[in-house]
């Protein structure tokens, strides 16, 4: 349950602030468009297709310390069919979501260990990056999971559902 009065206040504040934040958020919709226009699970060169599809994601799939996009590109160069299958499973809506996320992370670690050339310290496939892949593919169904934002929202809404870090 949530505090619906707090929700109404937060929504009203968001609507009022939207014009001033839109310019800083439009890149997310550009990223979705780029992904949708370029995504092809059956592409001959999976690594290159993924690079093109995620070309506009900017900070959504990279930060000062984590590079999930770069690692998928490198893993797809080393093991294109394995990475292709990771995404096939991730996007299979007939499977349980938590199973798909867990499998994606486990397979990423398996590929990292198997093909590591000494530079792959981490695969960086967190719930944030995986939720971003889901959101890019199905923007009407999924959202980008950021623990801090959702923890703040849960607190503001007096929610019974407390998000977990990397959960």
C-alpha cells in the first residue's frame, strides 16, 4: 500500500516541473528510438548491432565506474551466440522476470570467466543495466531500476514495498 495523498502531491509537483526537466530527459526517448530502429536479435554481427542499437544510451549504460554496454559489446565479440541467447531469454516474456534477470547475470559472469583476457574485472550487468535493456526493448512495460530513486519514492509514499539495492 502507498499513501495516495502523498502520491497526488508528488504527481502534481512532477507535472508542474516537467517543462523544466524535459530537455534533460529527452535523450532517454531518443535512446529508445535508436534501440528500436536498430535492434535485430538475428543480426549477423551481434556485437555491431548491439553497439548501434545502444549508441544513444549515454549515461544509461555507462558511468564513471561501470560500463555494462562496453562489456556486452566485448562479450558479444568473444561469444556472439551466447550473448544473443542471453538477450533472447531476457526478452522472453513467457518466463518469470526474476528468473530472466538472474540468468542474465549468471551467464554474464560465466562468459566473463570463460573469455576474460585479463582486462574484464567485472561484467557490470546489474539490475540497473538489465532493467535498462528491458526498458529499451519494451518501454511501455518496464522502467529503469535505480535503487536510490525508488527507495526515496517508497519513503515519500509510505510504501509497504521497500526496494532492495541491486534487487
